C-alpha cells in the first residue's frame, strides 16, 4: 500500500499534510503555497485547471470556473437557499432525483459536486506524491462536524472518484484538537471554534494523556466566510444600483469581480480600520464605461454582519449546554479557519468564554495537520492515542402519525449501536417501511430524510403483535447502517445509508472511469504542449549555433549543412503552427541529426588545425609569438561547441579567424 495523507477539503482552500519522522508536515503545492484554492476551471482549450491557476482566470471565465462546491455536496437542489444559488456559474436541478448538477458550457457537460471536489482531491494527492516521491493511495479527509450522513457519504464518494481509499472521515474540530493536544500530558477542556469559508462548527473536548474525547458538537453548515463576503457584495451592488441604476449581480463577470474585491476588503479590514475598493470598467452603459470607487470602514463592515454574528452565538451556546459545561470550565479556546481572523468574531468568542483565544496554531493548516496525525494513527506511525468522537445530529425513524422516534441522540460517542422494538400499525400487515431520519425536530417532515427500505414477509397478525427489531449502527466515520429483523420469522433486511441526495454506486463507478479518462486526457495535453516547447527550443538552439559557426568560420563554411538546417528550422515552425504531432517528431529527429553533422564538421576543422601545429610552432619561434597568445582565441571557440557559451558576437570577433593563422610570406624560408 502507498502513503496515506491527511486532507482538509475546504470550501475556499484545501491543505494536504503527511507524517514524516513522527511529525506532521504540511506539503506546499507546485506554486509554493501551503494552501490550494478549492477552485476548478476549464480553459478555452478545454484544459482542466485546479487551484491557483483556476482562480486567476475566474474573472474572464466565470461560467467555467467552479468554487464553493463543498456547500452543494450531499444536498438536494430544493434544500438550497437563494444565497447559495447566487454563484457566477450555472447550477440546476437534476430531474430524476432532484440532485444538484453544475453545468460546464466549455465541455458541454454537467458535473456532480462530488466530481468537482474529486478534482481538488486528486490535485492535492498528486502534490503529495511529488513531494514524497511515492504514490499516495489513501487519505483521511476532514468534514465539518455538523455534516449529516448524506454529506459524509458525498465526501467519501469524492475521495473514491479521485482514486483514493478513504480510510477515515474525520470531523474538522476533532482534527484541530489532535494537532493542538498531541503532545500535551495535562488534561484540559478545550473549545474548538471553527469558522471556515463555508461552514461553522464548535466542539468541546477533553484532551490529555493521549485521549481525545469529544463531549459535544454543534454548528451550521451554511455559515462561513463566504457569507461575510456576500454582505460586502450586496452592499457594493446596492450602492452601484442607486448611483448608476445597474444591478451588477446580474452580470456574471461583474459578480465575480465583486466577489474577489469583497474577499480582499474583508481580509484587509482584519488589519486596518478602512479600505478602498476600486473596480475600474466594472460595466458599461450607453453613456460609456462605468467604474466602482468606494471606501469601506470596519464599523460599517461589522454593522453589515450583525445577523451573521447572531447565528454564530446559537451553536456555541447549544454545545455548552449539551456538554453540561459553563464558560468558566473551559481551559483553552482554539480558533480554526481563516474567518476567525475577523476582529468581530474574536471579540464574540472573548465575550462568551471570557478567555483569550490560543494563537499557537495556524488556523489555515491545523485541520490538515490533525488529519495527518489521524492517518498516522491508522497506519500505526503514531502510538498511544485514543480518539472518541460523537455523532452531531440525532438519528431515528418515522413512526405512526409522522412522529420521529430518536434511537441515537446527538453527541453520542461513536462507534455505537442502538436498537429498539417496533410493531405494525394495521391488522394483517405483512410489510413495514423503515424511514430513516436525521435531525432534532419532533415531526418527521421537518428532519433530513436519509433513506427508506422495506421489510417484507411478516406473518399476518393483529396490529401490535409482530415484533420488528430495528438497529442503528454508526461506524467510526459517522456513517450509518440500519438493519431490521422480524423476530417471529428471523427475516432480516439491512442497508448502508447512502442518503437520498448522494450518488448511487453505478454513478460513482462511472465517475471514477471518467476521472481516469480526464487524467489521461490531461496527460496527453501536457505531453503535446511539452513536445511543442521542445521543438521550439531546438529550433532556437539551431539558429544560435548557425550564427556562432558563421562568426567563427564564415558563412561559406559547411554551406550544405547550413542550408539543410535552415530549411528544417522553417519546417519545424510550420508543423508547430499546424499542430502536427507526427511532423514535429519527424522534423525534430532530422534537425538533431543535421546539428550533429554540423558539430562533427566543426570538430574536424579543429583537428586539422591541430595537425598543422608542428609548422606553426617553427613559425612562432622565428616571429616570437607567445604560445598562450596564439591559442587563446582558438581554444575559446572550440569550447563554444563543447559547452554552452554566452559570449557576445563582439567577444568572439576578438579571436583571429582561422584563415589568418598563416602569413603566406612566411612560407618562403621552406
């Protein structure tokens, strides 16, 4: 088996880390950055771009650049709120199952959110393989603690599509606590406040002496830094609408520019009290081009985000209540996620906990570091660590009257198995339908439906007589398996919940095949580009060598080779312009042969001169010319054909030409 890495698959940015020498190491990507934007784009040539390169071309290519996809994973289109749908690319409802589809006009194709996330995961795995020098086959992938079963399954599917074996789905706050408390011996109660780009989690844990026990967790999977950006975008758009009567949110390109400017302003306001927002040529009307110039102060920004701060309070208070802890019992507060740098967020944490947050961990990388530690635990690189996580939401099933019966309450330590006995609701009922639900509401329609299955073959009997035992089993990944047994006949039916909005097994397998085809296609495109680059470099090198030979020996030297090389240089540029791969290969081979012949002629010319050296030494004896002066220029020219030389033509011209080595008048003494 290959190497196992830890991956923080974020809404805005993603990070990959690995255990090396017993220590977690964050791996930088090809651009030298330790975080990779969770952005996928397709260029005008159909080339797939992932990370920073995709993000750079987002403004000019908004419909084919996909970001913030994590919010769509494992969800139905009907579950999205209007703000979630407000993106610069197109999302639509799948007719068959109501799932979310992302449209890519460039490829004339539609992607599931899991496929886009798989492309980000594949990029991170490739970067890790490049760093480690060996293939990465397994991963521990983190998810928000408040992800439901469907969203966890969707994350696992994304890993499979990327060609990775997902060894564990780990809650992000739990991962952060692993990174924070790995080497701490003293027992502490810590609060992990995780506000990322698209999700919010808060967890309370007991940490110490290698034991990490989650006491309670809460959160909001639709609240994050992107919502703070959206507030600025709406503020800018409303201001522009008032002054210019143009709604920039209806223009995809303008919306993308507004979004990037809003994120930049939010980041700047974490360090300064006022920032200028300048977007020239943001749109055009009949009166000509329009520009957006405004100033945003920190108090204005905080006033815009008041309702978001209120939404942050509720999960924090709920987690404290579930854990039966008071703020005074918290020993440390660990901030996770880039959005925790917002001063208003830090002020909220201080006001509720009355404790200065711990600044010893990098909020952008700590989750990936914790995932790498968990990978080390699973591969036995890390010893003597016990991790006890919890299920974030209650699980149960629908009973008569549409009431939800909870079998596993929220914040139950996992893995766990719970069962209960149910009976029929009507006389002579031979089949029961098990409807699995997840959530905290009392009535079934108000909770998340995870799936249904039927238990048939129940012997006819009066209602209330048959006994059906239903067991819920949650594994360490937080993924649910449900089994129902008729105690009279022993007939059993079980199902691993895939979630109503996640992909079927056949769809996942098809996407795995398509991902492999995409990888092959990307490799072929890269090889074609590299082949053209090699051809162009060879043509330029041939031109340079022809110039050097002309300067040293004159244009008449090896004229037949010169004419052939010049013709091949011209042919090489023509086949590159025509995208003729076979022509490039053939011309490259012929040009290399021609250059070899030219170099051989140059070496022969030098060897002939060296044979004449006996007579030259006699001449220099009479003329008094020094040996070092005589050969200085010639050795320098010879070296230019053996190693690369950067000499200018003026420097080469200082050496005497070879045809001037002999003075005909000096031959008379013979």
